[in-house]
C-alpha cells in the first residue's frame, strides 16, 4: 500500500537520524485503522531504504489479521509506503510510539518535555538516570523478565515467518513499566532470510562473533546471540552492563536451566545456540511462576432478582488481586479494594443488566460473569389518608346498662351451693359495758403455816399432828368446792367423800 505525501496533511517534526527524519502525522490515518502515525522521510540511501521498506510493508500485508495485530502490538512495523511523486518512494508510515512508553524530562530551557523510554535505561544506575533526567525508578526483576519475554516473543514470531530483525540493541526498543510493555523500533531494517541482497547493521558492542564487520550477513542465529546479550545485560544492570558478554555475571539471577540456556545463546559455537522460541518458552515459564493471575476461589450473586432500591449482595473469595471492578449493564463500573471487601460487596444498582466482576493485579486479570441482575418496579400507590375508601357502618344506639337493684326487683332469691349461716352481731361494745366486778373468793390459810410453827416441838408428835391437820384442811376445801359447783345444792353426785 502506498500513500501520497500530499495527503498526509500537517506534519510535526519529532527527531532525525543518519538516514531519515521523523514527523508526526496530524491529519491522516490508515483506512480502517485509527492508530496515530509517524512519517519517516528518507534523507540518504534512498533506493536501498525504499527497497527494504517495500519488503517490510508487503510482509505485514501478507499476514492474517490476528498475526498483523500481534506484530503491531509489539513493534512500529511499517504500514504503508509514501510517495512524493508517482512511483518515487520518499519514506514510510509507521505507528507512532504510544505515550505510555515516554519519559518526562526538563530541557535546557527548563521546559517540561518527553522522549521515548529506551531499553538502554534498564541497564543504567540511578545516578546515570538522574544525570540524564530520566523519570524512572529501579525496575524490579519480575518486570524485567516480562519485558525480555516480550522482546524474545516478537523476534521469535519473525523467525517463524523466515525473517531476521538484524540490528537488535537497546536503542531500538522502547518500553514502559505500568504495565510492563515494549515495542521494537526501526523495523524497516528487518529482512527475509530469502533475501540474498540483505545488508543489516549491528550496533557497537552487539556484534555476533561470526559477524565482526559491518555488512556481514546476519540471520536468525545471530539474532539469538543478540537476544542473549539483551537478557544478560538487562538482568545485571550497573557498571559494565552495556558491554558485558560474561555469563558469570548472571550468578544468582536465574536458575540452573536459565543460566545454561543463556550460556548456549552466547556461545561462539553457532550450532549450540537455542532457537528464539526455546528462550521464550523458558522466560514464559519463569514469568508465569512469578506473576500468577488473581485466583477466584468462589464468587456468587446471591440476589439476582430485586425490587428497585433494594440491596444486591455478591459474595466472593478472591486471592492475589489488587483491585476488583463491578459492572452492571451499561452503568459506570465501581472499583473496589479487595482488602476493604474481603468477603463480598453490597450495593444498590441503578439498572438491570449483566453483572460482571473483574479481578486484577499488576500482571493479569480474571473476568467472572455472574449472569443477569433483574430489577423490578413496584406499582404506584398513594398512602395518603385523604384517599382511603370510606367504610359504611350502621348507626348503633349507645348501650346503657340498667341499675342492678331495679333489675333484680321481684325476682326470686336463689341459694347457690351450701347453706349460708348468718353470723350474729357480736355487739362488742354493748357486751363490754355489761360486765360487772365479782366478789373476791376467800383463800384458805396455807397448809404449811402451822407445820412451820410446830417445828420446835417433839418431832414425832408434831409431825403426826401436822399430817392430821393437813388431811382435815384438804377435805374441807374439797367439800366447799363441791358445794359451790352444784349451784342449788340439789346435786345427785356422791359429794362429801367416801
């Protein structure tokens, strides 16, 4: 596919290199593709660059849509040729580097600018980044492995189609870290292995042993050597990283399998170097172990049918998630902190629809479709007292109970239960008033009084006399008591003793 330069509209200068200038295309996009574009306009070696550009554009056009999307995701691969006049290729159109792969900096005038975050900054120290005004913190090992896996993947895809990238170095790779992502740059230098006229450059300190001179024929095996250098240097940043070829520097960063695989990739013996797909398989396994996606143990919509305004309850048990997103139909999603909602979420949705929950962490996401949520409307009603229906009721006269005495007058008395005995009046006060004092009862002399007086006499006669007197006294007392107890004295008892 080719485009007239005049149709590109306004162009904004971005940068330039030894063989071309790059502009941002302001007023043109590819048919059916809204991706922002950059125009690379050749300034030297026109014929050679035009031939290489034509081959790369034709290669992309020949891919399936899935493979083309995959290539576009990881590279700024040429998409169309540009002609300044019919039949004369003046340059090419390629994808503009996304903003998330840029770094902010202050220029010499103190103005804030941005520039691509090249992979060479992954091997620099914090002091070097500060001097270069690169806004980048130290990148952890896991993120480095992810970036390297992506780099090896896109090169392996080219090898699968019989292509060689050629000039692979950190200056031809831009990256971002949130999330980890990279793109190959200057892809118009790639070539088919079947192209006997190919001539590809090598960046200093990236030459394979078998290609020490500029213009030496490169292939997929030399690409693997450069991939080995990228892995070694990216995993061992700091002093000497930009030029090292020593596998011993990698001690402790990879397991025995990885260290052995890398040693083969950097071998001077081309025959022992692994294929790029073998490097990718190892890196993918390593990254997968370190970057497990969120694990949804259980998730359930407990209330799929609700009246509008009622709470909807979702229960879940999710592990290794940094955030949870809840979406219902077309409504705006709600983002939640799993630590604040460990067992589920209760909310009041605004509409019915499909309920979807997305669990995310830094490396992956898992989507769970919980099915349809149905909201029902209550029928309208008015609870105003003024609108309540009137209930008819008959008029009733008030009940007036009759006086008890009048109601019982003339009715026979009925004895209920056992006979009732009427208690006489005690008349306590009249009884007390009728009481009269009684004559005192004469008391007989004490029977021992004489006994005491006779103590001084002869004891025997005195005792006898005392006993006799005692008997007489007792008999007289008994006779008087018996006479007083008969009242009239006309008793019939045996009376006076025997």
